[in-house]
């Protein structure tokens, strides 16, 4: 019997994962990104559903993250996967009163607390989840590095865990997790500047390589808001308000191509195009922020980007953009380009 080389099996597994992920994304974008859960009060101190930016039913995320097709990705132990799983279990607990889901949520959140570090960044005591991997598509960079999206998420999770357990360590770590927003990327934090001179919290906070990833920034803002409203801490509120101020019409227009949105920005403007899913996610995130801040302007942008994710002609152009982008990187994906 001929033994199939491991590298071939890895590529087959990766292909199956990508197909399954594509099919899942198609299911997600069938939902309306502006249809938010009516039970949520985004200004209440008690944390419920506002943090989630996808409209999948509770439990769907857990099924995806624990499915066999996701096994290779799950083995990477990406902190954002743990955050997704934890928030999914929290929602099941809220919706169904499932004690085991509550226990799972607390255990996952304690695991995140244990995996983090307390560090001094630019004179401020911060709690960080260190990332040790080299990010695909970026030049080789130093490790560990910090991810604004993860920092926001863990802050939101820690405040929920604090409300459930009363453990003050969670509240302290949540506030310190937001501290990275005040430290520049060059000094180990996530703070960068946009074209309007305002702050931008960077998903891939790599010195000299910041690209202003939009979904990561808005995800961070939602997590920071959860910390601010649950703790009342002035720094968390300041970080949130400064971040929302960044999303003026000029900046949002730089992410708008007229038929889709951009995933990120680069100094040479050779930005990464969004897939239809990320355009949908951007609309969802802006709708959440519009509801939190009560800014109709943000909702108008969300409605515009929702139309991009729904119209056939926009979907076709978006797909062509993303296929072209992937084609230019084909050598790396099939293993011919090892750079």
C-alpha cells in the first residue's frame, strides 16, 4: 500500500477546511447584519449579547470550532478561537440557563487569565495575551506581539466572568487588558494613528508593519466598551471614545471602494480587499457601534455596506477582487514559495 506523504495530507486537509469555512460563511451572510438582538440593552452594566458581531445562533460557533474539519486550526490554539468558544458558551448559559455552559465559560476564561502576562508598557501596568507566531503575509517580526482584537475580547470576557463569579482578579485583568490601547505599537502596545491623526488599535501590532485592520479595530472597540460600561473605569471609557472618534466619514470612506470594503490599509494603498463575509462583518460591527453610541451616521454607513454584501453585482466584483488577490499569493498557498 502506498503511503501518502504527510505534506499532501496536510494540503488535502487544508483544502477541506477552506471549503467548509466558505460554506459556513455563506450561511452567516444570509442573515441581516443590522438585525440585532432586541433583548440587548447596550448601555446596561450587566453584560449580555452586545459583544457578539455575528448573527449565528448560540452553539453554532462551538460546533464549528470543535468539528473534525477544524481540528488542524484548533491545534494552533489561537487565543481568538478560545474567545469565540467562551462567548458562545456564555450565550448558551444566558439563553438556556445551562449550568455546564456556565462552568465551561468560567473554565475557558480562567485559562485565558492564566495564559496572560502582567507587563509594563510605556509606564503603564498592562495585562496581555502574548502571541508567539509569525503572521502570514507580513515580514518576519519580533515575538511576542499583542493583538488589539484579542485584548478587547479578553477584557469583555473577564468582566463577564467577574459578574458571574465575583473574582476581583478578572476585573483587574480586564482593565489592564485595555491599558495596551495607550501604549504605541513601537513600545509593545497596540496604539497607532490614522490619517486624521486619531488613534487606531491595531490587530497585528507589528512595528513598522501596521495596516489598520478594520474588523480588528472595531472588535477591540466593542470589547473595550464592555469593560467601560461594566467597570465604569475612566481609562476604558476614554479608550472607547477616542476609538469611535476615529471612525469619521473621511476614514470610513478610505475603506469604501464603491462596491465592497477593504480589509486593511497599507502605506502604498495596495490594500487587502475584503471578502463578502468581511464586508458583512464590517456592516454588523458598525451597526453595533451605532447602537452603542446612538450615532445615526454610523448606521448609514452600516446600511451602505450591508447593500454591498447583498447585491449580486457587488458580490461578483468582490469575489473577483479576492480571487485575484489570492492568485497573486498562490505560490505560498501550494508550498512553492517558501518566503
